[in-house]
C-alpha cells in the first residue's frame, strides 16, 4: 500500500476528513502526508507513466509541514485548522510567494511572486500546504494543457489523450492522487473540462464569489478561480476557505450577502429528492461521435430520476457553438488585462506586454494565433459592447427559462464527445453557458466510456450542473447526492498505490 511511514493510512483517494481523523488519532503527521505525495509525484509524474502534471515543487513544503506538526504537538487540545497539513496543487497562473508564476510560458520564467494571491493566503491561513504548481495550457488559452515550459500533460486514464484544459495539470495530478486538493482557473471551460476528462469534481463559482487577485489574467469579465477535487465534500470544504470579499478584487464586493454559513453544511446525500432539474437537450450531440458520452449520460440521468429528482426536458434552442462564436469577450480584454499584469512583473522577466511575447516568438505555436487575435481585437469597442449586451440578454433568458420551469438547476454533459487525443484541438465542450453568464456550474464524474486498449477503464465523462447566481449551495447539494448515487469515481490504473 502507498502508506506514509507508520501512518496506517493510504493517501490513495484520501479526503480532508479522513486525513484529519488520522491526524487526530496520532496515526499521521503533515510531514508523512507531504512525503507520501512527493513520492507519488516522483513515481508517476516524473517517471513511470510520466503524466507530467507538475511544473514546480514547493521547496519549502516539508519545512512547512514540520512547522504545522510542531504547532499541533505543542497544543494537542486545540482543534485542527480546516485544512491543517493538507497538500494543495495550484495551477501555475496563480501567485504563491517565493515560487515563480509562469502560466506555463518560458518567457515568464523569473516571475518570482513577492506575495500570495488572496486565495492562496486564505489557504495557508487555514493550514494548507502549497505542494506544487501545475502545468496548464500556456497562458490558460486552450484546452489541451501543453506549454513551452511544461510540455504536454497526459490524461492518466488514457495516456494517448489530453487531460482537458486549461487546468489540466491540476486535474491530472488530483486524479492520479499526487495531491489532496486542487485549484484551477476557468475562463470558458478550464476547471470543468479537466474535471470531466479526469473523473473529478470541478466547480466554477459565480463571478464575484472568489477573488482573482494574483492571477495571470486572460480576460477578467470571464476569469474565475475554483476547486478541483476528487469529492464534492472536499470541493465544499475548499470553497468555504477561498470564497469571500477581497478588497483587491472589486467584483467580490457582492459576494458576502449571498454566502451561507458553510457550503459544507449544505451537503445532503438525499439532496436529489424533489429537485427539479432541466435536461438541456441542445447541449447533447446527435452524431456517431457522441454515442459514448450519450450512453453514459443516459445511465446517469436515469439514476438521478431513480433517486427522486424530477427531470424536465428542455428543448430551448440555446446552442453552445453559437454562444462560443457570439458572446465571449476574453479576446477583446486579453491585451489590456495581460499587459496590466505584465507591467508589474520583476525585472528578470524579459517581456512586459503581449506585443513583447509575439515579437519574441517565445510562446507555444498553438498560443501565438490566440495572442495575435487578441491584439487585433483590442480596442474594438463596438463589437466588445455588443458581446457584453448578448451576455446580459443570455442571463435574462436563462433566468426566465429556469423560473418558467421552476428549475433548481440545468444538467448536460460537459463535453459532447470524449476528450481528444494528444495533438488534436479540444472539441464540443459546453462550459460556455457558465462563462458567458457568470453563473455557477459544477462537474462531477458521470461514468466511463467502454474500455479499450489505450483506456483500460474507459475514458471519463463528466455531468455538469448549472445554476442561478450564487446558488453554489444548491449545486453542491445536488452534486453531492448525485455523486453518491452514481458512485463513478475511480483512481486511474496507471498510478496505483506504491509498495
């Protein structure tokens, strides 16, 4: 078994609650826990299947664990902090003091963070340990998780496929049990895509619930930060820590009145009973390439129905590809927001603007076109304003639809076809509904496609629940109940317990 020395507990599929129970019983220390994950990173990320999810280890992780162990030993009667000793994987477009923030770009090496992002400070205050920074699709600008600095991250369920993106390093790492909790970012699909592709839980919060200070931005109208975890319970625990007002991010001023006392307290294994869930049929594919996903979704929806949910067929003509083409604004904002961030990076960083990146020719070839498009669209106020108006119209339309049908949430597959093989562009994802509206959404494991030679367990498929603004407590309740009903989470065979 992959056990920390003398701990008596395996880190395979570990949860915050389980780890803290072992710590309180004296069977596990923070150092043992951190070392167990470091051992797995060396065995499965840097060798073996070479998943390649980790960009940088925190060189102080073991020292921080020792400090937490000393504090716990000195005050044994004091309850553990909510995330005491919990190792977290952080996407490398979020600043962690003393560690470079590269967004996967070689040209951002030397960007040593002087202080923690707001959410990282919250994590540390809750007792968490930043274990590592993870690979991402360079500059968070794509769905395949490939970068000049980190190369290609692989999907641990099928090493010939991508892990989704752009937070695919966090997704693959959490799926392979290389850390306990994960943090990703989501501008269009980027938390929920890796959750779907890696048999995980991924939550995109309502715009304004979680601070973005310390984030390398793609477009702040759509950029969010959120949890990537193996269980809904751990996602709720994590959201309890990172949600809330940050004076450095004006969007979070609206959050506090909408937050419950605790998201974790909202969880109910019987939470599907009596819920009205709209099945958004326009977000399902109809061709031969969609059969694998549709088969998983059909079984998942039948299970939700059996557990007491009332499924409402929604035939509204809301088409994800049209939304992608007509409503998103990140490319109109990217130059201004990224240039503002780059203006404050240390002198050791060789670029100070998006134009510098393009001129240097130092970004991944798949990202160059995105940067050039963003340069061309910057300053096009007419089109930008038209898209913002379409986003508002979409918000109104969705709220009206949900009110008319008295829905608690909408449901659909996050991706209409299986996550793509390495070398192909990600296709037919449905995350745009949340990114264009700013409303929350959560993905949970729905099941697997049929196994084959490359995917001995099959390829994961994710079920997405979408809700009204600040309805995270409702979504987490539904997701928790669905998670228990579906029982679809499986660790990947390529990263078993160490012996």
